[in-house]
C-alpha cells in the first residue's frame, strides 16, 4: 500500500497546473513530532511505500530526519519533487538517510516550454542537474510528466529520454482540473485524444525496458488488455483501496485530487482513519454508477474517482474521459 504525504505547501516554483496551489508554507503544517507520530501510525496500518511530496518536500528543514524515521519504521521512502533543489550534497544525504527513489518532473524536452509551465526561467536546466546529482549519488530516479495539449505529441519521446538517461520509470499524469489546474482546464485532452494517447503510451511501454504508467487515467489497464500488452500494473485507480494522501496540515483524503476528507491525524490516529473512515468504506464497495458500474473492465480499472467527482460531483460516478461502452449497455 502507498501513502503520499504533502509535507509542505511551500514551493520554489509556480506551476500552472498545481493541484495544491502550492506557494507558501502554512502555519498549521505538521510539526516534526506530529509527523513522526503519523509515520508510526502509517507503518502500523500496514503501508509499505511513503511518498514525500509537496509543494516541494526538499524545502522542509526536517526532511532528512523524517525520511530516516520512515525508513526506521520499515517504510520505503520515495519522493515527488521538481528536482531543481537536488545538489550533490542533497542527493547524498537523501540516500544516506534512507530515501529509495526520486520522482522528478519533466514536462517537455524543450526547456522553454518546460520553464513556462513550471514558472521558473531555468527550471529545466536545474532539474536536469538534479537528475545528474542523483545518478552520481547512486540514488534511483524516475520521471514524471503532466500531459496537456501542447506536450501530448512528445510524451513518448520523453519516455525514450527517460530510458536513455537511466530512469527506472516514466509516470505520465493526466490533468485533473483542481487547484491551479482548474484555470487551464481547456488545455486538457478531449475524450478521443485521451484514448488515442493511451494507446500510444501502452505501445511505447512494450518497446522500452523501463516501467511506463499513465496516472489518473486508469483505463490504461483496459487499453493494455485490448492491445494484448502485458503490464505489471493490474489496477488503475487506487484511491481509498491501497492508496491515500495526507495533506500538509494532517487532513487525510483518498487522493490528491479529491476534496472529501477522510479524517484528521491530529484528531484521530492515521491507522484508525484508514480502517474506519466512511469515505474509504464507500470507495471500497466499488459500487460505481453509470458505465463504470457495469463495465467489463471494472475490477482492473475502476475509473478515475477524482475526475468523476470534479466533473459530475460524485466520486462514485462514471469516468468522464472513457470511450468504452460496456457490453451490458450496448444496444442490440
């Protein structure tokens, strides 16, 4: 199971798509002691992987202490970072304290386009320098790319680039219009474009030696089966099933893009929230409505619960960006 902790709302970039609208740290962010207590409870709940995300997690002064604590509790600490702050010293300390891998954002091979999207003139150069620092330190890394209309044609080229530079994987995030992403909703792909790109991505995944995973596009599991392509990823949407997030102020939610609150770690231990929250219990019924509820690929896909919520108001509703018509719904 995987938990993602948004360690801080502070960030050194101003990404136009940021779901958290990250910029400055808030006064209510978890303290070091509160974070350690939460980490203990996460381990008690049976989680294996802990993602340190943000904002930018490397801006948190106690990040090395918290990574070491997570590792000491048997968790596998990994990161979601923009990569711009990773120096040789940072990479070395991360590896020494127990960090297992870095997820680093690269949204374009064109530095100008990447920098504009990320809101910092030299972000691309700093990110590539951060990747090289990870390589010198022997700290594994993977690339993360957010898909919008202007970079969809280079997504597979970024996969090739990821393989060439030694990344372990390429995770491709499909835009969900929340946070600052709400204001660039028009740049997200339309339904048929989305389906076509998923087919291209899954075909590319069969050509490269690294893991390739579309994220927030769970119908990739269906597309892979339809194309006869094997993938080690057997489930699309994990929200509330084997995955959840904790915000910087301790609020637990099924995923980063969903607004329903499952609990507050300052009020109730994380392991209790995970076991008993009504929000999680409803998601675990997998009693989806519409096409998702009667879909032939329901068990492997599940539809994006966050996109269902953001576009229909119900996180158990149908996936708005799926083209598939279940056999039970086809007219004869």
